[in-house]
C-alpha cells in the first residue's frame, strides 16, 4: 500500500519566534540593537507601572470592603468587636475612612 508522509507545519508560535529572531539578527547587523534594548526597557517599565497600578487598585478595593464590613459589624453586632479587640468607637472611626487613606 502507499506510504503516508506526515509533515509538521509550524504553528503561529514558531512563526512568531522565527520572525522575532530574524528581526533581532537584522537589528544587530545594522547597529539597531541599542534601539531594541531601549524599547524593551520601556516595555518593562510600562509593565511595572501597570503592575503597580493594579496592585494599588486591589489594596483600595480590599480596604473598601473591609471597612464597610467593619462598619456593619459595629452597627449590627458590636459583641463581635470584642473578638477582634476593638471598641465600637474605634470600628466606626476606621470604617469612616476613605479607601485611599492608610
């Protein structure tokens, strides 16, 4: 019977890697390596800034939820405040803070 040939066709990831490698080698030959390094550093800084921003938003959201819950506990079940070592006045003071206040 006939022999079947199996050819492996590179997927998109292989194509992207090959193109990236070609662009890096051409940049090195033309002296553009420095431009690539600066661009890479800008992308790193942008990623760090975005990470810091998302981290800050996460902290603010946690503060908002925690303070709202603390205010609810102070209003509806002050006996639970004793378990965490706070007075009703302290809990109300903390829950009145804005989310951006430390």
